[in-house]
């Protein structure tokens, strides 16, 4: 029998995933995940003793490259993608104290 | 728009012979998109005409001064909207990236530029490539050009629909679990998922990195081969990209398959596969035999474990990959948040759609302490065994022939109702991604309602040339790939009370274009 998914588990997982769910969404997520894990139970029938887990399918060698400086976007171009930036830095909500103000924080 | 049966490679030859100009091709392509797009809904962004013409002039100059040649020089291409294009909005069909304009080009976009292939626009897709109908797009529905009540498949549904509708001759898609091959089958076009590592993933917005591959979509096998040739270049920016020397794929498009050994795995024809689809595959097998191949039915073990293994692994990788969407450096940010944690939560909850959230939650769960070994690592081990099962089959067979999808295109609005059922319909394609194999999807017939059926040819690692040779040989013999959807015939009917009712009548889609 696959893991029984509880409301508490969904709340914990959504916290880890940084997703906010309302009551209805929690119920739906509980149902969807239970259904998927029940289906995934099929894998228990497969004998995997002594089998190495596969991380990726084709290249088995480490790839090295020289640690050389190459061209990339300028600071201005990159910051222009940010929802909020100021003085050449990302602008984010306050991180230390509670409050509604935004302060400048270097990412 | 394009002359009947003219391939992109032939069109490029005309460009290079100065029989037609790059500007004219761009103009014609834009007109075709304008004419058909309202019905198809394949594009999320069509590039500005003046910028395209400026680009066309630069390409024309390179052609004129002899610094540009190549199989597809001057041919406009549509690009799936998860492939970063410098200065062109790239949304992944998500609110999260609705206004994201990449400051850099993906390697694929860079190679298109080098080949003199203007990017005409960006195509609709399932949000973050999560889905197989293109219905999880946050922005619009794409309709199947063969029947607008049907989905185009997904996640590269926009690219495949654009090619099928004749809006463009070629497009790029990406394939993590079948996202090129399944919509290609539903739309009656050709699509290739290359061997993992053949095309750089640099600038492809990641879904499941160990399976994601960019690949070509076109109306015929040789155009696909030519486009793959453009894309298959080693890139140090992707550590999984492989240095290949055998990338002259177009040259493998020759009609000769005498003695080729093709295996027909039984499970792909029985487990939930529609009888008309199964029959079309058996008919294709007979064609291959007639053309000189040896075809045998055989048992390919472990097929039934592929879908659960795939979804556990893909969702795990997705949950990790999508952590980067935090509202700070790029993309959507929720407004008026109390603190940083609140901003993360609100940003991600508002920015991601339901299917993406569902997969992130599942992935987070299987990677969390206590469940990692039970689910994630078990799926990784299943992946090893599935891959070994293919390797064993390739000791006997050169290629495997299967359906590209167990059914033809389902009705819009029906496939997303039951997520698990939708996941299970990926059974023909996900095993290939787990094993990193190359495969092509190409048309092999029609069902009784006139919808295209697609076959899949799977080869061992780096066997694209064998796949292409077999696909090309079949295509030349069958002619299915050169057909295009019949434009709907508008019929006016009167209802009982005398009101005019408009319906679309449709002949069986048999006409060659």
C-alpha cells in the first residue's frame, strides 16, 4: 500500500515548495498525489536489487572546461529582467524585521 | 502559402538561386500567419515586421556575397516559447514569465541565426512544457488544424500546429516525455527527438534536465533532418552536450532499407492503444516489409513501469528546476507582500498554473526526507532497467516501430480532466526519454474521423541516421507526410425556426498539398 497522504503532509510539502494552497486546493492536491502514488506503487513489483540508479542516460564521463572568462550579459541587461531593482541591485521586501517596506538587498 | 509539395530545403535552394528573395519569403509567411492564426492559435508572439525585414536584408546580403549557404538558409522558423531568444519575449506559456525578455540567446537560437534562419515568432505550449494537449498554457488554446474541436497535442502543440496549418515550414520543439513526437502525430507532421545530448540545452528553460531535448518539426523527414543538422553542434555551455561527428543527417535521407531489422513491441499495440491506431502501425509494418525490411513482433519487457518512473523523476527534477522562480531576479512578482517568505509564496502561487503546481508538489514530496529512496531512487533504478531492456532489444533489432501516441487527437477540454489518465497516455513516448534514445514521429495514416495517426521509430543512441533513412523510405513510399489539413468548408444550414446556423463541414483529409 502506498503512503497515505494526509492534509498535514500536503501543508508541509506546500510549505517546502513555497506554494500557498487554500482549503479546496489542499483537498485536490491530497487526492491528486494519492492517486499518483497509488499508481507509482506498480514500481514495487519491480526487483531493483543491485541495480544502480540512473541519473542521466547517455554521458557517463565528467566534463571539464577551462576556467576562462567569457562574454555574458551586462549587469544592466540582467538587472533589467528583475521585477524591481534600484541602484544596480535587486530590490526585495525586508528580510530581517517584519514590515511592509522594501529594502535593498544584494542577491 | 507554399507551393504544393515544396520542401523547405527546395525553397532554400530557390533563395540561393535568387529565384525568390528572403523578404518575399518573410512576407508570405507573415501573410499566412495572419490568415490562419485566428483559427489555429499557434503563436504567442509574432515578431515585428520591420525587425524581420531588417533581418531578412542581412540574410539576403550574406547570401548575395556568398558568406551564407546551407540547406535551410533563409527559411523562417517558429520557435517554442521555452527556448530563450534574445530580445524576443519568452514566456513558457506561463504568467510567471509573461513579460520576460531574455538578455541572451539559447544555443539553438544562436545556431538558427548562424544558419540564416529568421525566427518568425514564438509558439504556444503547455505551461513549462507540462502537459500533452497545450491546454495548460496560461494564455490561449491552440487548435488542431485537422479538426478545430481537437487538441494539437503537447507540449509543443503550437509548433506542430503552425507547421501542420502551413503557417511555417519548420519549427523547434522540445521533448521531455514525448512533447515533440506526440503533437507531431496529432497534427500529421514529422518531429524528431534526438539522442540526449545531441542538441544543447543552453537557454532551454528547464523542465526535467536529464530528459529535455530540443528537436526539429517539419512537414517531411528531409526538412527535419536538415534542421537537426543545424541544431546538432557541440556546446560547452551544456555539460551534457555531446561532441558528435556524424551530424550530416540530411545525407541519410535515401530510400534504401533492405535488410533493416525492425522490432514491433507487442505492449505498445495492446495496452490502451486504440484499435485504429494499432492497425495503422501494423499497416506501416507491412509497408516496411514490402520495402525490404524484416519486421517482427516481440516482447519488450518493463514497458508498464515507464510512465510511473517517468512522472516521479520528471516531477522531482521540475520541483528542483522551478525553485529559481522566486520573484527576485526575473519573472513575475506578487505585489504588496509582508516579507520575503510571503513574497515567495504569493509569487509562486499566483505565477504558476494548476498543472505546474501539481507537479512541483509531487516532485517536492518524492525528494523529501523519508520518501527519497522509496520513490525517487526506486524510479531511478527502474530507469536503469528500462534502459537496459532497450539495449537488449537493439542487440537484435536496428529500429523499433511503435505508435507515437495510443490514440488520435482527443477532443479539446477532455484530456485535462483526469491528470493520471492524461499521464498514462504518454506510454508510447516516455520510455524513449528515460533511456535517452533518438526517435522520430511521422504520419502513417488516418483514423475513421480523418485525424492523422503517427508512428514512432526508435533507435539506439546516436542512430539518427538509421532512423531518418527508414522514415524517409517509408515517407517516399506512403506519401502521408506531404498531406495537409483540408481547409474547412463552411456550410450554411437553416435551423427549424429559420435562423441561420453556421457549422463547419469537413471532408476526409485526403488531399495532397
